[in-house]
């Protein structure tokens, strides 16, 4: 996952002309215009990372819907859905959390017939395919948890139904960040994270369920062991993985264990670390400080994650209508283009493309060199003309996913072992 800053309205508009934001294209039509006459507020539960003041402002302009953000940490999102389904109207949560949430019965299956672009959602989610080729599905691949058996179902459907658990908001494929100026040689494998050459200059993120999967990518890259499912290890596999991490830690391999986006940026920008677990926008932030930093494609592939919108089963009437209107608006292009400019990927590619300049789409999605300077949603220059995106095109990146973020069956045991590693 990754965090992003929310720019001011003024900086957004200042950058809009240059960045090609389709603000002047007029409101996106085809939505009920009832909300302006009778104002409705949606309480939006999620992590601060996925909450954008700009998106809230734009949907207020277009639909008259007020978004009231409730920012909490990932685990708290899950807890609220399970224990307080009346405390929010819309939830933005990770697909891996669904294994904990759906059995509670507190999430309503979203009616595909009410989702205007349901059949346009990328097949990465609906089928686990990209351009007709299967992508890695270890861990909680969205296709495993995308459909419910019924609207109030507590079990996942094995084949498509009309009841969708979550409508995708953001997703990406993560890899390691490196400082090419300090490493001075090609890096092509996850195993380099534990290469003694980088002793005292490596870092791994201290979020157990994600950190252990980065470690598993390293283990497999060494050829030492192959997991049946990196996202659902046995106790013996957890022990094996943690043992390797503890040995590396005692040998002085790690400079730090970061938990916070800004911490990862500071470690890299200062040169305290030269190779580490990282998130795409953090790499961009290091580069925006004039420091060389690369989000390095690796031959073993990427670890992916995905979030989406869900609706509590308690939602009815105008609030339910407004929630569907908001989700339909979110998929209609403006928000997708906004997210793509932050380095994420959006659910419906063609509507986002229609809201981006051709050179932007070519850079972000097709892996082509930038014809002009590439700007973020707030108008700040992220990359100079001529730059290409790390990892190349959407197809190259999402097509090379090896595993997805997950909650293991042995999660409690894994967290205990992970804490032993951090304390070792």
C-alpha cells in the first residue's frame, strides 16, 4: 500500500492546465441529479492513504454528494465493518480483509446491474487474467473473493455472480526500491535484499503480513525453497522464513524496519539504505527531491495489492442510492485518471484514459518515454520529458504479479514469529 498527500484546490487547478486534467470538460452526466436538491452525506470509512480531498470536492461539484471521511488504520477498518456496520455508509478496504469481513454477513453484495461499468472492470479482478493470460494468484488474489453466492451471502462464489464484494478503487504491483547511484550495478532478483554486499544498508517493512511475503520472495529467489502459497504458509514455512530473517538481522543486514511511508522516503533519500521494501509513490517522492531512486523490476515478479468499495448491509433508501451513484461516478473516469497520475492503477481503464492526455496515458500505462514533463494531480513535476516508468507498461507490471497481499490461516502464529524477528 502507499500513501499520498492531498494537494490544495488551488495547486490542483494551477497544475490542471498543464497536467491535462479534464476539469473543463463539463460534469460527467448520466447520474441522478437529486443530491443537490436534497443533500446527502456519505460516511466513507477507510485508511487515510485512500482518502482524497480533491475527489471529495469533485464529487460534490458533479453530484452534490458530501463525502465525510473516517480515517482509521487497516486493522481498524476490518474491526469496524465486523462490529459496527451502522457507523459508515461506504467502506474502502483491502481485498485480503474480505476473508475476515464476509463471514460476519455485514457486507452487502453489490448489485452488478446497478454498476454502470461492471462489465468494463479489468479482468485482473474478475478473471485473474490480463490479455488472455493468467497472472499469479498466490495469496488473496481478488478473483478468489470478488463474487458472493447471494446478496447477503457469507461465502465467496467460485464462478461469477451478480453480487460483487468490492468494486476496485486502487491497486498496484510492488517491488524493491534501490539507489542505483550507490549500488552501481544491475539488480535483477529479490535475493539481493539479503545480499551481504548491502550489510547495514537494507531495510524491510515492518507490517508482518506484507513483510513476510517480501521475505518469501527472497527465499524463493535464492532457490532454497518453493512455497505452495506464499500468502498462506504452514507453521513450518513461517518458521523457516523467520529463521532466515533472524539470521540476516543478527549478521547486521538491516539498517531499519520501517512502518511509515515518510520513514521509507527518508531512509532512501539520505542513503542510509540502498535497497529496501518500498511503495511506488515513495520512490517518486525520493526522485522529486533530486535523488536517484528506482522501483526495480525483478525477474521473480511483483507482490500485488488491491482495495475496493463495499456497502454495509444496513444501508437503505437514498443513502444506498447515493452510494451506488458515487461508485458509478468513481468508475466514470475523473477519479481513475487522478489515481493513475499518482502511480496507482484504476478499475476501468478506458474511462480513465478518456480523462488523460495521450502523452500521460503513454507514460503511465504503456511504458513509453514521456513526450512532455509528467505531473502529479497537484501539478508538481514528477518526471522530466524522456523518462520512462519503472516496470514499464501496465501489462508488463500487472502481468508479472507473483502473489497478492493476504491474511494467512496461521496469521496469529505468523505475527508472533514476526515479532520475535523484530525483537531478535
